[in-house]
């Protein structure tokens, strides 16, 4: 059985429903590990490219899983799965997949964008999903895993909680409301390192200037917990 790296282990640990779809399954390792450990009962892997589709089919052949060749949610039916994951893609691609068939989305989603994570948080906020947890890997490359749950009641209250630490929704979308509310020393160190890096550049783009301003706001307002 394939062993998962820390990134996919973190994703797997967030999956709690028994019928799960993995969109962009590639090697199929995530579903294989979930099925082998009994964490899920049935899996659906979706791939839009032939070789990864074949790889997933080979990995999952002896397990209670189906592999489908198609574009994102195109090959899933409404209410067919209880949860889904999309991992290892940019935020823009993830949002594009989520936006194509909103009626086919399950109540629980675990998303691991490699970049443009703010786009995924904004999508969730605008489409009736609460961000119920955020976790990250430690180690040389940091990956963030977002856990979303549908709630049509009111907008996600997590962003309001940021007021208690003198921050606002837009900073929450950029840095992650849960990461900010935890006020870990680790976050302070990462932001300070990025600030030093940006300060060392002779000229900043408009986007880098915005980023710098956002970092300063967090570093000035948040009282970080010491280790
Ligand atoms: C970078 S890999 C990540 C694989 C795996 N999810 C992981 O995190 O290790 C992205 C995979 O998603 C597939 N993919 C990209 N866009 C897709 C889409 N719209 N529908 C289905 N699969 C897609 C690609 O073919 C590729 O195999």
C-alpha cells in the first residue's frame, strides 16, 4: 500500500465521511490509503488526463473505488459523495473546478491549494461554506489544508472573530483566519522573514507593496504567543 507524504497525511486526517471523491487523483495514493485504513468505505477518483487516470486505476483496482476520466465535477452526480478533496493544484484551478457544478458539491470539502490560497478562502466565504479548520505541514515546504463545511445559515463567523485580535476579514483571507487566531510564534517568524526579504528588494511591485502592508498590519496588531 502506498505511503502518504506529510502533505497527503494531513489531508487524509481531515476526511471523516465514508463516501469520498478525490478530484485530480493522479497516482491514486490518497484514496488507496483512506480505503486501506478503513477511514472511508468507498472512493471515487477523478482524473482529466490519461496517464494519471491509468495510474489511479492500477493503484485502486483491488479496492472499493471507481476511477473516472473527466473534468472535475463533470463526472460526479449530485449527492453521490459525502465529501471531496482537491489537492496539489493552484487556488485558481481549484476555484474553477468548484464553480463549474455547484449543485454537485458535497457538504464537506478538504482543499489543499499550493498557491493563491486566498482565492479558495474567498470562494468559500461567498458560496455558503464555512472554513471550519486550517492546518499546515511543518518542514522545508509548508502546505496548507483547508476544511470546508456547507452552512447556509449565516456568513462564516470565523472572520468576525478576527476583530478580537484587531484584524479584519481581508487579512484573514490572505493569511488564514485560524492561523491568525492561533497567534503562533511560527507565524510571527514566517511573516518577519518575508518582511525582511521584501525590505531587501530595491523595488517592489504593487502586489508586493500590498503584501508588505498586510504583513505589517499583522505584526503590529497581533500579540503572538511565545513558545
Ligand atoms: C499536481 S497533481 C496533484 C495530485 C494529487 N492530488 C496530489 O495532491 O498529490 C494534479 C492532478 O490533477 C489533475 N487535474 C487537473 N485538473 C483537473 C480537472 N479539472 N479534473 C480532473 N483532474 C484534474 C492532473 O491531471 C493531475 O494529475
